[in-house]
C-alpha cells in the first residue's frame, strides 16, 4: 500500500504535451501553383487599448504549478493579450513581477508561501525535492515592486476581496485579513483592488473574478477545512461559498466602477471547477487488495454491516441506503475507498458512523494521491487510510457538495452574463471552454489540448490553473470575443497566438 500513490502517477509519465494533430493546413491551389493568402490589416475596431488594466484572481495573475513566478507572469493571459493590443495602439503593460522563478513568498526572511511544483518523473513534486533548498527572494518586508500595475490579478481573491479596504495591508496577513500578493501591489495599506485599478483611468479592461468564490469550498472537499497542497491561498477568508446575492451586488459595483469613464472591456464567466484535473485525476477505486487482505478487511467491517441491517429492520434507513453504506472489498486492483459522508442518515444513536465506499459520482481531490494507502498510525500496519480508516470529508467532494458548487456557479454566471449584456461588454464563456477541454479536448494549431493532468497540455501541475499553453488558448478566446463585440479583427488578420510557442511545463532548473 505504501506505493499506492504512484499507481495513478505512473500512468501520467508518458509525455508532457498533448497529442499532435496530424492534419496539415491545406494550401489553396490555383492552376497548379500555390496562391498566397492575403490577410486584412489588423484593426482595433471601436476598442481603445491605449490603457489596458485587468482585474481578477490567480487566473489573471498567471498562477501556474501552485505558485506565481516571473516566467508564469510573462506567460499570463493578460500579458499575452497586451502584446497583441500593442500592435494596435496598446501601451505598456506593467506587472508586479516576483523576484525569482522559484515562486513562494516570505516576510522578513520567514517563508509563508511555498515554491512551485515541478514534474518529478512520475507526477508533480515540490521543486526543492529535486534541486534542494532554495531561497525564496520575494519578501513582502523588503522588496515590493512599484506600481501602478496594469495586471491587478490577485491570487486567492474572491469577488468581494476586490472591494475590501485593507486587503493589501501587511499587518493583516498573519491573521488572514490580507492577501500577500496584494500587499506587493497596493498603492497604500488601506486601498482596494478596484480603487487602484480605476485610478489608472483605463481605456480598456478585463475582469475575470468569481472562481475562488466556489473553489475554496470545492478543493477542501466541501468541508471548509484547508489542506496542504490546496492551491490559491483562497482560505484567507474561509472556504464557504459566497452568497449569490453578495456576488451579484459586488460584481455590479466592480463593473460600474470600471465603466464609469466610458471604458470598454471584456468579462469571463466561471468554469465548472469539477471538470479540472484537481477533481478528475484520482479514481474512486484505486485500492489493490489480495484475497487474504480483502477478507481481513471485510471481517473488520462485519459489525458495521450487521448494524446497518439492524437499522434497516428497525426502519431507520431503507434498503437502498443500507446497500449504499455496506462496505465490501474483493481480491481486485480496483477497490473503492471508504469515505465519511455527512449527508447519510445519522445513525450515531445506534453507534454507527456515516461510512460508505466511494462511487464514480464522488470526486477525490488531487492531494489524495499521496494520502490514500498511508498509515493513520505508523505503528499499526492495519490502519490504512482509505481502507481501514475512512477518508475524511476534506478528501472527497460528494454529489451533494458538487450540486452546491454547481448551483452557485450557475447563479454567478447568470449575473456575469446579465451585467455584461447591460453594459455592452465582450463576454467569454470560460465555462463552456473548460467543459470542452474535459469532454474530448480542443484542437489548436498542431495540438489537441485536454484537461488531463500532465499529458493534456492545458493545465499546470497543480491541477487547477492553466499552464502557459492553456493561458494562450484562453487568450485566443478573449480576442475572439473582443472581435465580436468591438469590430476588431485579431482572428481574421491572423493575430491569434500559436499555442505551440508556449511551454507546457517549466524546468526544475529555471531560476
């Protein structure tokens, strides 16, 4: 069982990039000769890109591989866009660059956020596990950059954080009242993200916010409990799902502030977080057992199963729930893990816990790879997590919890679409885009990008954030929406980016 975590990861070690699309572009042929395709000159249409300011969370900042670092920021979505905007009057684009390519943040030499993940041959591993200890040189106490910043993407920010005074006050970091990434960006300790953005008088803006309003709840398995390896420091204000009315009010205020001077802009809705690799990589049934071990485990659960039968006979549960809660292992390489499900009928009065085995409808979080199969008690070889010791709520997003995420996401997206339409803004359906990545993939250039961890070519090693190639794919979708809303022609003029020019991962030696 100690090597269980590698069963899944070894299946990912067959390549970093998505499969190449072998179809070649067809050349136009006229009388046996290739005819040159003359593209129209690039135009911005009615959009003015001279002052581009972008707001959002980690997806805007360029967060990749569970960290923010110089290379990831240079390949961020808004930076890619700014380079295209520069071709039609766009100005300079200032980002709050980190001090190194390790990632992580310190305060006065004390590390508070860890360096990035890298590929370790079988799956994601911490950078320092391969290259040894590094010094995180981005220090809030000594070397914050000077703004104003065009990229106001704040990793970990929820919608209401963008309007929260003091969110960039270093004094609040230790108690979870402030965000270290915004500490590096804030014009003063009491300002807000939206205030610093609006003060720059943008002529064009992008706003992509709301993902963290459900992500923290989802990545904590719906438990509200942060766990090691949780991505984006979204736990600064807890993991509860943001109330839909709160989101609607804040979102409307953000757009009102950004458009007050007549600026045009683009907004994106919220992806279905349950389609990302963080939730789709670990199967519900990764436990290999031989006949003897399966028999011993079943014997240990026999009193529990017997108690369920008595509960059914007494009318506390029906036959369907008893069947769903009955635990049974077989001699197989694919036994389902045992989990705690708080939504089951409470049989505590009968001395029965809320245990059941996971099904294909449950989503195990990515960090469970390294937890399933470990020992709850190092001195007890029978205390195997996920088998003899059920997985706690934080390791699994159950169907009921998934529905809570879906309901909130649908409400947020209705608000975003409505506000975009009311203000004549360009709109990107990021939800549909990521769903397409999950359901078969998206052809782009010579590649087909999917949502598979490591091999899919679109997501970084943390399983939540895109890699550089994924951000490039999204940048093309943003330009397509800008074309449709404002009459620009990034697509028709051949100015989409080639995703093949962007890496799928970063070398451990990148410093």
